[in-house]
């Protein structure tokens, strides 16, 4: 039997404490913000300010749980917690500002105080959570606040679960053993964790040992065996978790949701859904307009250069494939003679394609891509996303390259994760697709801004740009 530490027995105390500490952090932030705005010698908030702070605390109590702020922290990384805090507090802040304007009382509050309050509130909330998180990690390294678990299933899925847990000791899980009906696995080891019996031995084991959780990691075909196990252990109050056997699929933004009361696993899902699509569009329009205003004089000079360097139109139009397989006409400054592709289009060999003297300069500096900001404004493309390909090449590659069509789950972009990592021009297409799928799986506004920042410094001029 394993002794229970105070942290383990009263882990719910941290949850309750958080529900009190969050409003306290917000109130303290309001007072400190008032001192920064006015004077620390007069920290007594006026009545209207106190009412607004109390209203924000009420909003916190109602809104924070919607963002999972008081769910179990075990198994969640620092980044995911910080993101939840930022989104929850930002929601409260937006609600406060909207109400102030609707009630027409915003003039009675210092805007600078509101800004300081929002910033300090977020800072205090994050610092508290990170402090507690660090303390829990420290205790878990000392063997406290540990959850003892067994894993049912020692196959490929079970091995994956063991490896994930073993590589993340900060989560505080200790695997006591594995159980599997495959006799050939008995007494074998998986990352120093032993297979100690068959699935039929689980009931006897948990009757003699203190186990917090049972994780079932059996393949989908083992539904009957799972039901038998659940029947055998029905008299025990141990927590039971099912690890879905979905890792054999090509996953894209996978998640578990509920539809009409049914648990549904999203194996492949576009991140451009709901609020994300609005956020992405606002980002695209704002950045595209800003850049076009800045570079419009340069684009005029480039247009003149194209016109006088060779006969033909200033712009070159190509049909490309973007979001959901939709087709659009992508614009570039023309860098080749007008009859360059009269014999057909061939994939690759960009270095060997004929270009005008001025066109070589445009390609090398990627300035020929500037007209695509107009594609962004009309909604055909995004600033950041997988580079679009011609229709004929999409038809060719979709059956040759694994996951190729999944890159069309988001809008095509002017720049992307593949481009800032050097995978452009005649480089390996498989590597480019890997980068594109990584971008889709990990999309966030911050990731977009990171790619834009990297593009400024190393994305325009590249040895693989032709």
C-alpha cells in the first residue's frame, strides 16, 4: 500500500485556492494600476472604480471556468495554461470595455488605468499559476503528489503511452506495470516498466495495491475485452481512462468533442474554424493593407521596370489551388518572356527556366510575389500558409505524397513555415509538405507572427529562390 501525502490527499485544495486567489490577483492589480496611474500615496480607489473591480471579479467567477481554468493541471504544460489565462482574462477585459461604452460611462475612468490593470492582471494571474506549477514540479521530483497508474495494453499504443509518460516526469504519473493478454509479452519491459500479468489479473492487482488510475490502451478491435475488464473491476472506485487508438491515422488538429451527447474524435480538422477564421482574416487584411501602403511606391517602380525590360503585360497570372481545393488566379510581377511556357509546364527546373534580366532580380529578391497581397485582400490567400501549387501539379502529387491534400485545410500563403526554413524552389517537396502540415497542426496567431518576423530577415532573399 502506498501512503498518501498531504498534497495527494488534498489536491482539490489547490483548485479551491485558485478560485479565491484569481479574484484577489485581479483586485490587487487594480490597486497597483491606480497607483501607477495616479499616486501610490493615494491607493484608495474611488467608488466607481471599486464597483468596476467587483463587477470584474463576478465576471471572473463566471467566465474563467469556461476556459478550463479550474480543471486539473496534471498533464498540462506551462504554455497551454498561460494561453488559457490570457484568453480568459482578455475575454473579461473585452466584456468590461464593451459594457463601459454601452452604458456611456467610459469617460469616467482613466484609459491608462484600464490598460495598466489589464496588463498587471494578466501578469499576476500568470505569475501565480507558474509559481504553483513550479512548486508542484518540485514536489513531484521528490516523489510527492504522484498518481500511481497501471496500463492495460502493452502493444504499440501501450508502448507509446509509456514513452510519453516516461518523458514527462513533471506530470506526476508513476506507472506500476502493464497488463496484456499476449503471453509472449509477459515479464518483458517497456522503458523499464514490466508487463506483470494478463488483463484478467488486473482485478486481483488493484485489490492488493493502491492504484489511482487505470489507463486502457487497447486496439479498437478489443472492444469485447474492454467490456469484460470494466465488468471485472466494477466494484472498485479507481479512475479509468481510455486512450483512443487513433495514432495509426494521419492526424491533423485531432481533438475529442461532443456532438448530440456523443463523444466524437476529430482525426483531421482545419484550425480555421469559428473565431479562428475571423482572427486569421483580420490579421490578413490588416497586414496586407499596411504592407501595400508601405510598398506601393516600390511596386510602381517595379511595374515600370517590368514593362520596359521586355514586351508583354506587367503581371503574370497562374491558376493555383488554395483552401478546400478551391481554385484562384494568383498574381506575380512577370519575370519571364510571354511565350516561355508555350511548350507546356514542367515541375522543377526553376534555375533553367528562361527569365528576363529584370526578372532574375525580381525572383532572387522575391519581389515578384508582392502583387499577391492583392490576392490576400480579396480573400484568395493568407499572409502565412502553405504555398499554393498549380492545378496540374496538385492532381499529380495528391496520390504520390502522403498528406499532400491536407495542406489545403487552410488558405495558401505568401510565406510559410517551409519557406522560412529554406524549403522553396527546387527543394524536396516531401520536406515542404512536412513543414506545411506542422504549421497547420500548430497554428496560432503567435506562430503566424513568428513566421512573418523570420520572413523579414531570411525569407525574401534565399539561395533556393528562382
